[in-house]
C-alpha cells in the first residue's frame, strides 16, 4: 500500500464544533487532511438569534463553498441604511462594496441555519464528529500531540486546533497566563421578528441613547439588535420584552413598530459583550487557537465568524504548500495577526464611540474604514 504523503499524511484534531471549527474541518478535509472534530455539547448546534455577515465574510464563505447555502437560507444584499432614531427617517447610505466579483456586499442568516448548512458539508465530507466530550490533557513532543479525552479515549495528532470560543478551555490549558475576556461596557439584546417590506437591507438607527439595528435574515424575517451601555448584567429570559420596550420608548419609525409588537412569546437573547487582544503567538508547540479562542471580538463590525472562516482558509492554503507544522504556524501568525487585531480593536473603538454618544459621522467613519480594509486579500 502506498504511504500517504503531503497533507493527506496529517491527522488534525479540532476542538469545538462551531462555525470556526466546522470551517476548519471542511477546508482541511478537502486537501486530504484526516480530521477528528469534537464538541462538548451533546446537543450539537448553534444557539442564538441572527448573524450579520459582511462582504469579506461572504467572500470567505464563498471560498469555503457555502455561499449558495447562505443565499438559499438567509439574506444577501448591498448597503447599510442609516436612519434617525427618533423619526426613523433615512439619513445616509453606507456602501458595502463586494469584496469579490459576484459576491454580495452584505448579508444575514439565522445561526441555527448556518450551523445546519455547515454540518451538511461536514457529513458530505465524511468527517467524524464526537459530541459530549472534551480534552483532559495534552502531551506534546517534537513530532506530535498525544491527547487524552474526557471519555477516557486517547489519540495522537500532528496538529490540534482550539476552536472552542471566547471562554476557550484549550486556551486555558496551553496559555494559563493569557488574559481573560473583559466586559466592554455594553450589553446586547437580540430578537428575531417579522421583516417589514420597508426593510430592504441592514439598517442602523443612530443618534439616540442606544444603537439599534435591523439585519434581514430571510425574505420574511429579520433580527433587531440593541446595544445598551450599562453595568455588566445577567438577566433571565423571562419577560425581557418589558425592559426592552422601556429602553426603546423614544424610538420611532420601524423600531417603534417592532417595540410595540413585542410580547412574552418573543425569544429575546441577552448577553454582555466581552473581548480582549491575545498577544502573539496564538499557539504553543503544535496546539493552535483559531476563531474566538484567539481573537474574540464584539459585534460592531460583524466579522467574528468571518475571521474564524478566514483562519480556516489560511491554514488550508499553508498546509497545501507545506506540512512543516512549525513553519506553517509561523506563517499563519504572519498572515493573521494584523488583520484580526484590526477587527478586535476597531470593534472596541466603535463601542467606545457609541458609549460616549459620539457624532454619527464619527462612528460610521470607523465602520467604513475597517470594512474597506477588509476587502483587501486575506
């Protein structure tokens, strides 16, 4: 039997079955890498409301082969409409130029729909997935990583990817000195509601005490997000429509219509926003952090998922050219650190401007500057 060579000789463990972990599994499997994917949630799936998708993120999903799924089950379009918070009147349009010919400049999808699309590609690629387990121990040497799993099983891998999110267990194991995610001063509220015919694209309502926005996620639905400057809070999911309606009492236009229609039956997702900048490098030996485990960001630039998918695509490109893991990890950091840091720091800058109620033009200028930079090649 002919011995495997190149990428097909590699065995990679991916810890975390979210968007970043699945993207890495899909990308690496198509160059022949042998993949094990695990997730500690026995009920595998993405929770939450909708996901806003930028043009560069759509470019990344296109390269991964899932853009058609997003078009079929979500929304794609162009532009961000800026409106006055009190009247709902249009103020200006922010351009969202396509990052690539034939790829829309903006989009949105429900998180469970995105999970379903990615999971379908995982199954088509015959990638094994183990649920309800995590990693208990790593033992590294010059040639690989021995992994002990929480179910008592073990495996040996050429590379391990920690794609297990902002509160990454893998990060704590390999970088106990790493900073923890810090509260940024804002909480976000999200709720999925019927999409009025007048909402044709992503829409922001600015100038008021809160940042409010709509993102279409299908022909018939959108989600509303509300960014609130407040102490860090943890709220139950019961009757959240009552404080949300009170917060939006000064808002007019379509926001007022959504506000007044909210009831206890609407599932409102609430969470404090946390982020931090992880110093380079994002790996120890042959264990690499990707996605939110390496560069967790707030949602102001709607690029967290996009950065995770880009991580996967860059790894695919590098491993296609070389299976020297040390060299690949060094080149990975060279290509990713500045771009990902720009997103994290830009998002946090916008958050600070929102909290200080800076002029609308000052806030949107940062959005346009970073989105324009993101259209550059990965």
